[in-house]
C-alpha cells in the first residue's frame, strides 16, 4: 500500500507563489510515475503536471512556464512549485502515484500511462485571490 500526504496549500494573492509537497510512504516511489491534479468546485479533476520514473516531464498548457514539478526519490517526495498564480488556479490539488507497469509506460498530456495501481492523496487547497 502507498499513502500520499500533500501539504503547502494556502491562500495567496494573484501573482504570488506557493510550493506544494507530496510525501509518500509504503513501498516503492523511485519506479512510480508521479503527477499533480487539481479540481475546482463544479469542474472535473484535471491533470496539471506529471514526472515519469525515467525523468520525462509533462505540463498542462494552462500552467506551462509558471509551474515546475520536481521529485526527490531518496525522500519519496514530489513537489509542485507554483509561480505567477492566477485566480483560476484556485482548486484542491491532488498528488497521484502510478505504480506497477503493465504496458509501455509513458508521460503525455500531464498524465502517466501504462500502470495498473493508482494511489491518490487527500488534497491540499490552494486559493488565489484577485
């Protein structure tokens, strides 16, 4: 089993910055594909950024140039540095781990493909005011 715990959410004004952290516990991490998703009230959950185990990174167009995803395998930690925040970035942000490769793994469109086990954190709230 894998447990994911997000932290670092909060309230900022437009143009500000926040850094989200996701700490994993349990088996693995180095071989996982890790990703950040977000969900705003009344909207579907959307992919924000993904970081494959081989180093491939992919961002959603809406955050390119403003957000940076990174990971520290030794610490079993995933990060999301968010700069130039906009009110439309307001959402609950979720950490997602994809484990157990079942087909050719790939990172595309800020998502991880080719894995059979999926784990989610409980989320961290980010609020950006104008």
